[in-house]
């Protein structure tokens, strides 16, 4: 491959290289999970109905299951009289069969008994018991065959397509699955991401801080961005800017991660440490993207897994992760589109952009306006104010106030 | 209150009554949670910065911490020579103070030592050791005061507003909190919702099904809709259409729930069972909304808690829950807007609507078109195909093909 291959890449070219690498290494896989845990996950392949719905001919009213022909011509003045031979509550059933001249009392939702083909609503009947063996039911109105009966399979037929592949499982879809008695659903398997922060000066939020140290940001922002875009992600801790520590952590993390995302500390030498590790235990696929911010990004491969090196600056790390990595995570997880959410808004004031490099610029969004956040030195302030970023192509030096822009939201 | 008060309410009036009831009974509360668990939750009140960032004057480059004045006039030809008296890695510090003629080797990210006010980049220096006590550093270029120094607090000043109340905690915001060493964040407290399904014929998805039974849908769809809109929700199981069972379950569920959501089985009498329970242990606030679907909805109050009775039909139950209840759950949880997601699209074909009732109609959304789902008898098929619903006001009988509609998505 040599140095030629590792020249800084244009942003679009880098995107393509990274996409091809992910496509090659991470075929989409599936896993069966309980429907209880399936919210917001994505159906892997078409799901067929397991059963008819209703599963039986079902009464739509409280009343009497009858033979429709026995009711023909019934009126208030000339009722038809039927013998009531049983009663069916919703949830139970009758083993009896209706013969002509008979009926069975039935509740809404109960299965229609054998021999019956219609329901006479209770409102159009009278009931009488004069110490006879059976109650007499006066049918006051003629009913048609199938009247107030939901026929078996009229809602859903067994084996019909119930939910299509790639459907995102929303609350209503969980209900649809439950209604079929489905316990587990086959969804796209989430990639497992290990997140490593590199920097001698970094400590985690649950440690006390000494002079010279700062709290790590990237472990948290990168991990949560991965999770909310379809991954399982865990922090693999902080390592020093040290070849052996980084190598050991990456090797250990690869045991239970599909993808490793490192972010550099602040030292200019960090990229080199990761590069050296990658060259020794795998290979460097890409080092340097012509993009602002985030130029020193590294993409490597160890065995059949991708190891990513993001810049240490929290803004740069997050933007590079959203632009170049998240679309690929989403694809593995079956999620549609390159991000969770984009909005089309108007730029509130002009932004200058460096010529010759793709530029991603943080913005705050409020009431259909995007407000550029321009504070070079203030990484954390910028993140605190930002809602997302806009993309400014490399040949554009100026986006003017009033221009339409698409903001990818940090979600 | 009497019967007058319990006349069927117009949809808009019902919405107002329910909103007022929730506002009265459920003031927004807060809870402190670990930042690790805070994704997508909502900040309860303004959060101030706990510390300056950077927390110390920090080197932006690898090089030498110097007194700028010692470098004035330095060039390749006429370098200034300084004694190197110490070395500082990122994450550590030096207790030494620089005097004129001295410098300290420093890594990017390390704290600037006392006496120093600028960094000479390593690229513009040479180093020499001729067995003397100290290395000699040749400064080849003049540096200005504060050059390549990130001053303490230049990114964030202690006590400044870090994150505003009502901010939704996205991945970047978790990073911002972590960068301040913040372990716990005060967020809006989620309401606890107990979900009860009523119906003699209902079984849960993990039971075997007998003739005459059907699997429950509403426990799953309602519970998950509540969760994805900011609530904690648990299923309280299935109860029979029976006064005592329902009363006992509601009373038990109220012990650990803020809100109870029942949905009826299919029996026409179900509404009456819940109504009787509510009248005995609390009061009925509203019974019947002039809306399609979902007319038999009940809103009651037991002690200081709301008990809701949704229709049994899964489509009706879910629509009523989204339209009338979810906006109030979101308010308690601090979530903006009445739903997670709406889209403005074009109607693919005309829809007829009953005059005199507010109508909510299921639609499938694809490529900026809303396709009406019109299948009265097929509740589950409808849910399987639907992405959300549109609202058709009571005085409108026809929405024509090509009209713009707003779809509230089931999310």
C-alpha cells in the first residue's frame, strides 16, 4: 500500500472508503429478542401472521347467537320465539350446537357456537322464563346471515404478511406482535462498540481530579451517540498516550467488541501511537481527512474489525463520528438514513469557511433558524450550545445569511 | 356534579378538561440520576458550571514553556538560549517556577508552569546537551505573550450557565456534563403509569391460548407508547370484566403508580364496570368524548391520581391515548410538544369523515404521501400498516386528495 495510499483523503472519498470497509467487514446479522425489549429496533425479515384474527367467528354484540333464517320476518308485533339452550361469556365457549328454533346467549367477543350464523342484539329481544326447562327468547327484529359476526381471519389471515422487514418497531407494532402471541422478534443485531479515550491528562467523572488533569468528555459523548444510533456501546476506559497501554487495551477490547473507537488526548503524538499500534497488529486504511474539524482521523483494521482513531478535541471527535462512522453503524443496525434527525432551516448569519476542505460547522437551532456557533477555543461551550452541525462543501467559502441549510441534529 | 356534567364532551373540550386535571394533580417534579442514564431525559433547571475549563493555563502545543520576553528577537541566525529546568507531561505538573533565562519542556495539554506566559513550539527550537547540568534550548523564533496557551476559564468559567433548563440530554450534552466532572443530573421525574387490560377473553403473549381467547394487544402498545413519551410504565396484567377484580387491581396498582390506564375488553358493559368502580372509590370526571374512534373513554380521579378507561379496540385505545393522554404525560416529563414526531405530507386520496365528531384517521406514510387506512373491521391489520394518524375536525366531511395533512407518528 505504502505512503501513496495514505495521503490525506478528500471527505467524500474518505466516506466511501470507510463505507466500503464496513460493508466488507460487517454483514447485517439478526438476533431474536423478547418483544418487550424491541422498541425502536428494526425487523430483520418479513414476519408472517401465526394465526387468524379473530381466531374464531366472534360476536360483535351482546345478544343471542341464532340461525339467521329462524329470525326472518320477526317484528315487535310478531316476534319469533327461540329456546335459549346455553350462555357464552367472552373467553369461554359452548360445546352445544344450535338447531332450528334454538339460540345461545352470547357476550361481545365470545365465539359463535356451532349451528349459528348471526347475532340478534339484546336490545331487540325479550326474555321470558315461566318455569320451563329453557328460557324463551323473543326475537323482535330479523337479522341477516353474518350480522354482528366478525368472521375468523377477517382481520388477519394466518401466513399473511404481518410486518415487513426494516419496519422500525414502534409501540403499535409491539401491540401487533403481542396480538399474535409472538414472544420473540428477529431484529437487526446491534454492533458492539468499545470506546477508548486516550490521554495522560484524562480522568473519568467518578474520580477526583488533580492539578493538571481534566475530565474526559469523549467516552461519554461517543458512547451515547453510538447507542442512540443503534449500537451497543461500552466505555473501555482511559489509557495513557503510550504504545503498550493502548495496544493492550485495544487487544482486550477486541475480544468483546465489533468496532473500537479511540479518541486521542490532546497530544500531537497521539495519532502516531495509535498508528504504530495499528501497523503492528493490523493495518492502517486511512490516515487524515481533508475536513475541518477532524483532519487527523485514522481508520484501521485489525483482523476483521475496524479500529477508529478520532481527534481528541470533543467537537472534532463528535463531528467526525457523526459524519463518517454513524451512517455505517446505522446500516449494521438496520436503521434508515444516515442520522436520527435532520431539519431544514435558514441560516441566521453568514459563515466563512476554509476553501479546499469540507467544513462541518456547529449550529444552534431555534424557530427555523440555524445560529452558527463560532468559538474556536471553546470546545465545551460550543457543544453546550450546539444542536447539530451543517456541512459546507470544500469549494464554498461563504454561506450567506438567509440561505437554506440542513442541520444534522446530535441525537 | 350529576349527569349534566357527564354529557358527552366535544373533543377540544375533553382535551381541556383532561389537561386541567393533569395540571392540577401532577406538578412537574425532579429527580437526580447518573449522567450515564440521562440520555433523552430533560434537564429540570439551569445547570451552572462547577469549574473553569481549562481548569489551568494549558499548553496547546508540544514545546517549551517560556517567558515570552526572553524570546523577543530570536531568529534562526540569532537564537536565544534558555536553560531547560524541568519537563511536564500532560496530566502532570511542575512545582518549579521559571526565572528569566529558563524554560520547561511541556507537552500539549499540560499546565503552564509558574513564571511562564507562552509556549515556544518544539518545531522552532533546537536542543543541546554538552554534559552540562541543564540542557540548552535554542529558541529560533520569537513568541508573543499567551502564544499557544489556553487560559484558565477561556472555554468555560465556573458558575456560568452551562446547560439551560428543559434541554433534552443528547449525547453531546452528556459529554458536556462529564467534562465538568458532574456525576448526577437533575431531570424531570417520569410519571409512573400502571397499564391494565380488561377482558374475560384476553391472555398475555406468554400464555398458551384456548379456544375463545385472544392475545392482549393494548397492554403492550399502551405501555410502550407511554415509555417512549417520557413515562415509566408497567403492565399490571389482565383482569376480568368484573367489578371486584378491577377494583382490587386498581387499588393495588395505585400504590406504586401515579396514573392508571385501563383499556376495556370488547364487552359493551366494560365501561360501566370501570365507571362503577370509579364512582365508589373516587369520581368520574368525564365519560364519553365526541370523537371517532374512542367515544366511550372514561376519565376518573381516585384520591389525587387519574384513572383512565380507554376503549378495548386496539386502534381506538391507542389513538385516544396519543391524542388525549400523551400530551399530559410529556408535560410531566418535561418533554417538548404534544408528540415525539409529526410530519407534514400530502393526502394520497380522499377521506370521508363523519360530520359532527372529531375524527382521527390512521395513515401510512411513504415519500411525502399519507395513505389512508380504511378497514373498519381490521384493527390489527390497520395497526400493522399505520405509521400514525391525522386529525379531521368535526365540521369537515371530506379531505380531498392532494390536501396537506399533518401526521402524528406512532413513536
